[in-house]
């Protein structure tokens, strides 16, 4: 899910229906893209998305079942694969394995939660492969590893991955604060094991 608070729009990855839906009010919705399949105009169990509001509301979709990220330009009838290889999962830096969520920064770098590869990749839009910035290709519990990371959030130079870890760009290990070994922190960012959504307000209170 992506919330554009400035325009009061909510974008939802409607996973089971293999589509992206934009809600502009409780009674008004628009199917932005998707139907089941692996063609450029289709999706397979999309898990997450990021909307680039600085680029005419361009959605980037973690097309999990197709092991790729699709960028869908406004008005286009099909998407463009900007990360991964359609229907071919793997652990190469040009591959994804059930990508879960992603964010895109102002320089068009995608930060992809490559869930089943237990890693986070930084992938420049237009590049043929990504760069490993967190995790390794195994499910472990050490503080320099990830195990089925569920999501990613970004604020300035810091990241949060959940369940399990928070991580700073360039940092090799995490900082543990509570509920061993499930919660870690970095500044105002925290994560919890087996939680699907968290919110931290301005005074760092957990909701």
C-alpha cells in the first residue's frame, strides 16, 4: 500500500486480484493496471508498490509471482520490467525471488526487498542488475543477516526492514533494543517480528 497524503490517494496492491487499485475516496476507485499473467500488461500476486509522485504518479510494482519489478508509466497500456527476469527467480544480482516491497529515491534508485533471497538490493532504474546493500543468500539470525524480510521503509539515509531488522546505509550490523531477538532500532526506526504494519509518531511512540 502507498499513501499519497498530499493528494489524499491510497494505492493498493490487490494481490489476489493481480492488480493495482487507486482509491481517491471511500467510494471512488480506479484499476490502474493488472490482470493475472506474465505479459507486460499483467501481474502475478503483486505484493507491494511505490508511487513516484514527482514523476506523474508513476507506480513501481513488486510483481512477486513474476519475480520482477514493473514500472507503469501514466497512460500506458503495459508495464516495463525495470528489475528481475520475468518468471525466472534466482540469486544473481540481475534476479529476484518473490520481491515483497520497494521504495524509490529521488535519484530513481529502487531499494527492493528481495524476500526469498533474504536481502535488500539497490537497483538504479534502467540498470541491468542491482547492488547488494543488506543481507545474504541464506535465512539466518545474525545481526548482519536477514530472514524473510517483510517490508522496507526509508527516511533520509536510514532504512527499516520488517520483520526483524533496521539498517543504516553503509552499516554492516544492527542494534538490538528489546524483545530478543525480534526488535532492533536505528534512530526513530524500529521493526518487529510477525508484525505487518507499524507506525512511529513524531515523539517516537509506537502505535
